[in-house]
C-alpha cells in the first residue's frame, strides 16, 4: 500500500530552505500489515457481527455493497418523492432498492475475490 503524493509527509529541516525539503513516503517493506478498517468500529458487537466482519477476507465487499445500496436507494427514494409518490411508498421503494442493489453487488464482489 503506497500513499498518493499529496498525502505524504514533508519534513523541512531548520537549516535548509523549503525547496530542499525531504518527502517521506512509506515503502511497502516498511509499512506494517494492513490494519482493520476504521468503519468496522461502528458495527454492533451483538452476535459477534463486528468480529466476524473484521476477520472476513470479504469485509471490503460488505462495505462496497452497502455504500452502493445506500446511495442507489436514497436516489430512488428522492426520485419517487420528486415524481409525487406517497412518502410511505417512496420510503418502501428506497428500502427495496437498497436491498436489491446490496445483494447482487456483494455476491459479485465475493465471486470476483474468490476468483483472484
């Protein structure tokens, strides 16, 4: 994992001019093992949900699928409200759309990672 250049630390020595600064970027060999993603700390600990996802090699699929589902469901809900649908119906459509996007998105991500 390498950081983009704009996220690198810049160290300026007091005796040097700013143009002679040293850019420090961690190399793949000095960087430690990947740490658990910070988004998992928001998951509930009930029934071991957080622990199972943190230990799963597919945790990135969960995140990706959930984000796509939430974004699509929200867009569809607002679209239905814009089209003058009843708010209860628009909310139901938003939730259905969320789960219709999350399920196949997770499945295809899961299969893609298995195939690699």
